[in-house]
């Protein structure tokens, strides 16, 4: 120990540095807590130059998602309050770490809850960058501790840990891509770029990607050779490296957009990031130091009461969020009475008429005086209510509420779903065979966020009740009422927030007829535009022709398979893990596209297992989509499905291997129905890593 | 000072000790002095607070003179669900905003919420803090017309009023319009759209003329002046163009009188404003079918336009007084009246969906004898005592005319000639039981035979067209299978057009065409003799005098009088415009006719018609 070190080791020096540490924590908690607390005021996104604020979407979100959205602010205020009132720095550190850990937990569960609902939680709230910040916070804290002899070992461990913490950043697949691989590919591509601008832009992105690794490496170096003097500059540089580097991008945006609307959002984002990493780093530093001093100082660690209270609060918040995040109940009993002309008119004509009037008023009143359109809405509403009396008096309450609430131009989409759900629920309780399907389109316009509310009415013809692994589920066979729904040529559809799936009879029937006509051609074909003379396609046509001859009609088979398909969607929900096969095939596509393909893949493969259906029919259906070889979602679904069913790759140089597809189809078409069902069950299990749900009629 | 101890007074310092001085304080005096000192301050503060509060309250609640509420009561206000009221409100709001006013948006949910339980326009104005409110009772009269699929006619006629805060509403003009549609909702919608233009015209004029707005227009507030620039320019342009159009009409009337070279004293019974058509003359006066039009300044195109009012049928007495007896969307062709003036017959066009034969009795009560969706009826004529009616009857719009005679009381069909059986000419009642008409039967079809070798030379071999006949049908007695009686059969080359009964049906005057050039014929009913007269030119729309042996007719846009007994031909008018359709007064002393003029503001687009009369020679 040198003389200087000895001087540093005096109790006064220890006291001094402890004071500095604690002061740093309190200072960061004061400004950082305030920044995090006020983060709810910052725009979470900028669309068409218009900042979007949290409070604008509150009505769209379920309680769990609202809690998630505000969790960072609540944590921030708690940290700020702690900086004032927590006497022990270790208590404050515990509060910081517990609060921010709770934010991660609450946000993740809130995002799940929102996924089941009408509108997802904005990405900024759903995906908090917890893992990404850890290497920086650990490196900063480690550097501050490592230069003191009494905390050197702990500091070195933290520095080493910061290097370890970089591993998930690079090795944890994100959207189906290994970040490390993507980074390498980016680095390799830079020298090949022919524009200086691209080199600079991609270079900056690559540098950002490498930053965490760099911090980790610095952490390793410092762990091996810890600093001997107080790292007055190094520690904050390591801590705030990420927000500091992001300032380059902010500056670039300023130059490119001349301080456009997104700049404020970007600057605020960087400040929030700095606040978060700053308080976490200081909390880790103080927490570890306090742990080391627990024997020498009786007040080093938080009091039991404080620790208990903090842990209790975390459990309470987590428990509440867990309760709020429960997915919606599925399955429904709907004893159907006969439909009536009055009911058909009410749901099929008058209700959509009223809604169209409301839409015209909604659009008109944002631009000009629209008294006439409002009067028309009121008139249509009166007619609707009058007619409801002749159908069922109980409908007046939900319809009246719908009309009353719909006077609000800024009615939240989620509220719209609830109001229509209330109407459907009344219909269900009264045995009325009608279902109204609500949809909401949201768009950013010059008048702000504008929602277009739609209603499509159906007459329910049959309710299929099943258990899926013992849990009740339902599918309604429905027929469209009123004007035909545009852009909705779906045989069935399912909404996660609804307790049932829907099978559209008026879509299935013409499809069954069309399919029968194709098979009656010479040679029979199994899908439109299918060329003749191809052995696999001809076999497909022949298979369907034989099936039709045997069964007499495709209709019952298509109904059964569509029901199974939609019930699988109901069972999967929005959180179905994305199959690796989908991740690999669609790594360059958006997360949304991947989720869509993944969910459809699950449903299409599952429908092949339907015991009331015929897997050969489903296979032919998929074959048609796969044969198109395009980039549509269904082309991806069907190709991956064939790959899973045949256990062979059907892609060559990123193009469809038609020979492979032919062979796969011919091979699969030779299987009997039960064999094909078993093959589909196996394929689903391989894709999703778990057993396919068992569906049984109730 | 009860005990003589010294009190703390003005100009005395308090003792500089920590202990409280033993001072005998007269509380009452101190309190009284404190009050003396404090109350002015308190009052001052109170005044300031009250002033500031009052100013803030005034600013927060004062009505804005530029803020305009349109609250037309058309079977309720727009916030109560009235479609016409809403349409007017929307149209005015849009236009007033363009002209710088802050018109209240009718469909705004915040506005609707404030007006949830409001029942009067003034209450609504107060709630919305509007400076002006435009009101008017325009509750439409809705009538279901007797058409098979249903037809609704809606009419409105009312005053528009303008009121500023604290003022009584003032009339700023009348508006009237009508509409028709299959459904009442649609009829009211059309009505509201039509009303919007008229209400706006009255409203903008009223607003700009109001002293509050005038103060802003001429005031020191540059922003307010700037906001009103467009409105002022608009009203100035509107007034200028309307004034110019009015001046042109006045000038037209003056020029027409000056331009008359006939030397006969002409009397203008109506002015050149719209289209006044002369349907008859009786002791009641002139029966006029009026298609009135009103100039207005079109706010969409910023140019002069005109509204067409509903058609009206009225008696204009010789004293100049008018008495309206019917009003409707469209009166088809010319109405007719019995010589006494009652009843009156007219053909109503029910918005293109049907035509009626309607009788209006002496009390003015209408009665529809016929409503038909296909047939077109034209030129109704009543028998002398008004018990029978004859009309041209076209089975469809482009079908040839037939004849239909009805009993006015029962509506019973007395006689009918189908249009496709021949060419129906004119007709006239000789008396209540006899109707004369000019008719030529259809030529029999030419048998298809092989063409003769000398076909080209065979023009003279064409089958002769059936002769024109003057027929008479007897209407007395029951049944409708009546056989017409031949009064006169024209030799080949002689044709007739208009028929008019003179002197209570003693003779008939007919426009004539023949190679001899005699273009007037008179048929003596008693002797059944047809006599042709040379009137030195053509005749058109020959009218017989009810009182003497004279006729009037139109020739090349001028009116002529011809005395049958002495053969005197008198030209009654001589001017550049067209005069047409002469009719004698019942005493035969005057000849009434229509005089036409081109609207100076809409040349080649719009013809104006006035009723004029001239003394018979």
C-alpha cells in the first residue's frame, strides 16, 4: 500500500467518499426522479410531425396497460420523494432498484394485457430498455467503487458483471435476429457502400451497436486493472455513454429536419434514458458499498421496516398488475331464438344507418357547421330506438347508451368496443340471434387523432361450444346483414378480446360452391388459376374431386375446419410465441407481419387436425397459397406449414422450390386422413414446442 | 379617558422595552379610530376587487358582437332536431364565417350540450354568448299530395328577424319557398337547402346594417374592421347589383310606354317583374297565372340571380286589388274560369309525378276532379254557368291531344275523344249543354299494294286527308256515349285553329286557313252558316267578343280588332315587343292581352310578361 493509498484509507477518507457517493445518489435521484416522474408529459411518438401524448391514448388502454404506461412516472416520483425523505442511502438505493424493476415487470404485464385488448400498448411503454442499460450502470458503478481499496473487489466484480451483461444485448434474439449477427453483417456491408453519406450513417449506427460492447470491454480492462485514482471522468462517461452517444443522432435530426416536431421527442427520450441509467448506476454503487459496510456501520443497510415496506409495495403493485393483466374469459353460452324481420332490420339496416350518419357528422363537424348531420344522427337514433322496442325492450338501454356516448367525438376506441360489447351481451342474454362486430380505425389527421368507428351486423345461425384442453370456447356461425362488408372476404375471424370466434356462412357457402365447380372441371382443379398438366396440381384436383364425390358437399367440411381454425386463434391469443421457423423465414419483416404469419400458421396447421373436417381439403387450400410463391402473408404461412408437415426445406436461394413443394404435396396427399391429422399435430408441436390443444365438443 | 392615564396617541412612540408598557387603552376609541383609518382602504380595495372582478366577469361573459347564432324555428330549432333549421344554420354558418363573422357551429357537441334544455332562441344566444341571433318562425306547412306512391309538399313563408343583445328582434325580410319529395324527410331537407340562400341574403344585409356592426366597420379597431372587409364588400356589391336590376326594370316600363306607336291608350295592369299570364277576364277582374321571380344576389357565385316563387293564381280587380286563389309548384298551361268568374279550373303539376284537374269554387276552396300520373291535361275551359269543363287530354307527355269533358260537380266523364283517333283542334262551349270543337279524323291506313309503273307520276292519287269538321256534342242527359253532331265540314284546303264563342254562344269565331286568303271565319250557330272574312292578313288566337260582333286576334306580335258587321280592322298595338293572346272584357269594351319583354338583367334567358288592356274601337 502506497503512502497515497494509505492516506485514502483513513476513516476520514472513507467517510468523505461515502458522503460523495451518497450525495451523488441523492443528486441523481432528485433530478433523475423528477425527469422520470414527469416523463408522462413527453410525447411517446411523433406521427406526421404531430407528437402523440400518453393521455391521448388512455381511453384506448385497459387498466393494466394504463398502470404500465404510468409506471415509470410513478417510480420517478417515488425516487424523487425517496431522495428527500429516505435517511439511509442504502434505503434510497433499494427504492430505486425496486421501483425500476417494478416498472419493467408492470410494463411487460401491461403490454400483455393490452395485446388481448383493442389497442396495443405503444412500444415505448411496452419495451422498456432494462437489459440494455444494465452494462452501463454496472460499469459506471464498478468504476466508482474499484479505485477504493475497501470496495475494489466488489467494484471489479461489478465491472466484470457489466461485461457479462453485454451478452444478452448481443446474443438474445430480437425479432428473430441475433443482434450480434446483424451487427457483423452491418459492419461487413459498410465498406461496400458507395455513398459517403451512407457510410457515415451506417457507421454511426454500427458505432452505436458496438458501444455496449465497448463499455463491456472497458469494464473487463478496469476489472483486470482497476483505477488507482478516483475516476472522476471515466465513471460518468461509462454511465452516460449511451445517452451521450444518442446525442449525435439528435444533432443529426436537428440538421436534417431543421428542428422538426420529432426533435423534442428525441431530446426528451435521451434525457429520460440518462436519468434512468444515472439513478440505477448510483443506486448499485451505493447499494454495494452499503452491503460492504454492513459490519462496520449498523445503519449501512436499510432498516427492516423500509426494506419490508419496499418489497411489500413491489409485491402489491406486481400482484395488482398480475390480476389486472388476466386475459379475457373465453367461451359463451348463447341460446338462440329465431330471427325476425324486425330484428334483421334493426341490426342489419337501422344500426349501420345510424352509425354511418354518426360517421358523416363526425367527419363534417371537424371542418364546418354540421347541425344537419347531427339532426340526421338524432333522427336515425330515434328510429333505431323505436324499432328496438318492437324487437326486445331490453335493447333500448345498450342502444341508448351507445348513442349517448357516441356524441363524444373523441370517444375512445376501447370504449366503442365496450359499448358494442354491452349491446351484444344484451342480445346474448335475451337470446337474440344477432352479433354486431365493432371495429375502429385510427388515423392522425390535421384535426388530431381521428377514429373511424364501424359496425357490421350478423345474424347468428348456430353456436358451437367446445372445450380446448378443458377450457370452454365458442364459435358462432354468422351471416352478414345489411350492406356487404368491404375488404373482408374472410371465411371466419376472431378477436382476442371477444369471447368467441366467428364463422362467416355467407363467405363459406360461395367458396364451397366455387370449389365444387373447380373440381367438376376436366381435369379437376383445386384452386383458381391452377394450371393443368402439373402432376401435383392434377393430383390436388383429383383429391378434391374424390372428396366431393365421397362427401357430397364441401360445405360442412369447410365449416368444421374454419371453426377449428378460428378456435385455435381464440386459444392462442396474442401472446403465442413466434415459431423459430417463422422468425428465420421472416427476419427481415416487421414484428407485426411476423406475428400475423405466426398466428395464421398455428391456425392453418391446427385446422388440419379437425376431426369433423377433412385434412386433405385443408392441405389443398394451403397448397394453393404456397403455389403462388409470392410474398403475401398466406404464402409465407403455407410454405412454412408445408415445410413443417413434410420436414423439408422448400426454399432455395430465398425463392420457393416448386419441385420440393410438389414432392411435399404428393407425399402428404398419399397419407390417410388420420395420418395427416397426426402429421399436423406433430408439426404444430415442433413449431411451437408444446402439445397442440385438444378440442372437444361440449 | 376615564382614569386620566395617558393613552398612546398620534406622534407618540411606544416605550422601547421588552415588557409590555402599562398603557391604558380606550378600546372603543382605538376601534373607532381604526375604523376611521381602515374603512377607506377597505372600501378602496373592495372597489378595486369588484372592478377587476367585474371586468374579468364581463370579459368572460360578454356577448361577442361578431358571434352570430342562427336559430330558425322550423318546427323546432336545429338543436331540437329540425332538419330545415339545421340546414339553414349550416349554410349561414359557413357563409358568415367566410365573411369574417364567428358563426356558431351547429353540430359542435359542446354547443349541443349547452343547448340541451334550451327552448328559446334568446336563451340559446345567452348560453352561447353570441352578440346576434337570427330568428324566424319558418315552420313548414306540410301537405300529403294525392299521388299513388305518396308525395309530400312542404311550403314555408315567414319573416326573418335579427336581434342584438338586449334588443327586441327586428324584421329583416321575408323568405318563402317550397319543396316536394316522396318522403317528408327529403321534402324538409330540400326546403332547408332552398331556405338557406334566402335567409343568408336577409341576414347579411341585416347584420351589416346593424349599428353595432356599423360601429365596428367605421371604428378604430383595425382587426374588427379587417374582419368585416369581406362582408362589407359583399353587401356593397349585392346592393349595387340589386339596385341596378331594379332600375333597369323601371327603365324598361318607361321605354315600353314611350315605344308604343299605336295611338291607343294602353293600361298596364301588372308590371314587368315576373311572368303574368292572362287566363281570363270576368267581372272579378283579370284571372292571372303568376310565376313570380325575385332577384337575389347569389352568394356562391357573387352575381345576380333570381328565385322562382311558387305559381299563384289570382284575380286582379279592375281597381288594382289582387286576390290570390291558389298557389302551387307548377300550374300547367293556362287555367280557365266561367264567364262570371267562378268557378275556376286549373291543372296542377304535382312535382312532375301527376297532373290534376282542380276546381276552385267561389269561396276559394280547391277540389281535385282528377289526379293522374300519366295523362297531361291542358287549357281547361268552363261552360258559361261553370257546370261543365272541357280540357285537352294527352294520354302521355308526347301523345296527341284528345278531348275530355267532365261534370264539374260530380267529376263524371261526359264525353271524351281519344287523342290517337284524329287531330283535335280547338274547342269552345256554345252554352252549358253544347260544346263545339274542330276535329279531323285520322286518315285511314294506305293498303300496301304493289307499286304501279307510273308511281312517280301518281302524286295526285294520294288518298285525300279527311276533312276538317266543326262538331258539336250535346252534354245534357246521362251517359257518355254521345255522338257528335256535324256543324260544318270544311272543303278541301280549308282548316281552322282557335275557336271562340261570341255573344253567349250565338256565333263562333275561328281562325281560318284557306287558299282564298280569308283568315277569319264566323259560324252562326242558329243558321249553321260559316262565313269567311278577309282581315288583310293572318290571325292567331282569335277571341270573340262576349258583347258584340267583334273579334280580336294576334298578328305578328301585335293585337288587332275586327268588327264583323262593318269589316273595320283596327290595329290596337304597335311596338317592337310581342303582344299576344287577346281576351275581351265581358262587356266587350276592352281588349286585354299579354305583353312580353326581355329581362334586361338576364337577356336571352328570361322573358317577363305584363297584362295590358286597350279600349275596343
